C-alpha cells in the first residue's frame, strides 16, 4: 500500500479576516522521495486562523478520499488543531465543532491516518499556497 503525505495550512489576515487555505498532497516513493500529486489554494472569505486551519485539513481529507488514498500522514503547523484532531484537547468553539464533525465523517475512508504538528518551516509550501489564496483577493 502506498503512503501519502499531506501538508495543510490556513491563514487569516486579521483574526477574523481575509483567509485562505493551502494544501499539498504527495506520494511517498520507495526511495523516500516525494512525488507531487496535487497542490491547492483557495480564498475562503472572512474567517479566523483556526477556522482556516480546519477548512484546509477538511478540504485535504475530502480530496484524499476522492482520490482513494488509504494511508495518509497529515502535517499541520497548528499545534492546537492537531491536538484537537487527536482528541487531546476539547473543541469549545461551536463553529469549529461543525467542521470537526465533517472531518470525523471522512475518517472511515482511510485505513491509516495520522495528524502531526510541525514547525512552520516544515510546512512551507502549504503556507505559501494559503498566502497565494489570500493575495488573490487582497490584490484586487
């Protein structure tokens, strides 16, 4: 079975403010190199940073499910969101609970899935894509 790596990031210019998401989906090759499967960026409107982070991982998991990827490791630079997804922290915000429930509905599509937090420099491309999405609207 192939292993896939997903990097996601959500950002907000202001909190709440104009927000965007960035997603990178890669396949891990036998030689440990990564093959790009897909990159995605989208402006999502006015949102908080946490809402943008959740929207990014939701979009990524939905897309991974559509592509029938079964073994996925997800990397985010939001320690809070990772700890919530891993059940270590409770989600108190009602808006985030809605997105979290949507994520839970997708999880059975995967044989193996993990959520790990990484420092921003290890999530660079997803961060760049989230900024590209925000720039599209702010540059108008």
